[in-house]
């Protein structure tokens, strides 16, 4: 139940990312630098939204047994453990979109495949030993890892772009500038 609540609570973050994708693609057509700029601006909002959702989940988690009954006491604890996931998703979803929209889908895919493989390893190791707590730790580590991997890929690509051309015109409609 706790993970379902996390998925539902993450919907606004995913919506923001989906709403940003068309503009990211449009800006990437004018030059990757512009897409990176928008990505960083939207990430601030997305991360703030993710932190707010995480805090709200943590604060309302004690109410689960009151609403659903005493049998859901463990779900309340699990929700507290999983509460940071919306923050991690806000980062990895948006930075993943920036990678995709700037033609770096391969980097995003490599990050995702690596995280999936690591998640499988963690689940095989942790769940038999620690049950749902092991699964929660595996989820937290892999979501945080994907956020780190995607954002690091964006930052590296951005630095390469800004190293090649530091002048960014204020008018987004002029001169396409593609990064290597």
C-alpha cells in the first residue's frame, strides 16, 4: 500500500516533467544550452515539489491506520521510509527528460539499465534478510542513484557545451548552437 501511495503522490512531479518536455525539445532545436537552462530552472520547482510531497507523506503517514484500520500500521512505517522517493523522482525524471530532449537518450538508457541491474542485486540480497525494509532500502538507493546518474550526465554534457561556446544570446530565436 505504501508504494502505491508513493506512486500516486509522485503524479504531480511526473506531470510537470511531461508538461516541460515539448518546450525542452523546442529549445534543444535552437541549441542544447537553452534546454539545459530551462531544465535547471524547472528542476528547482520540481525538486521543491518533490520535497513538499515527501514531507507531506512523512507527516500524514501516521494517519494510515486511523483511516484504513490497525492492520495497516506497518504501511504507515513503510510510507515514512519511502517518503523521500518523490524528491528523487523529481530529479531523475526531469534530468532524464533533459538528456532525451538534447539527444542523449543513450546516456539516460545506460543509467536506467545500470540502476535496474543494481536494483535486482539489492533486492536479491536485502529482501530475504530484511523483508519489506530491505525492499524499501533498495528502492531508496536505486531512485537516489538514478537521480545522481542522470543529473551528473546533464551537468557533464552542460559543461562540455558551455566550454565550447560561452555566449548565450538573450533572444532564443537566433542561431542554433549544437553541442558535441
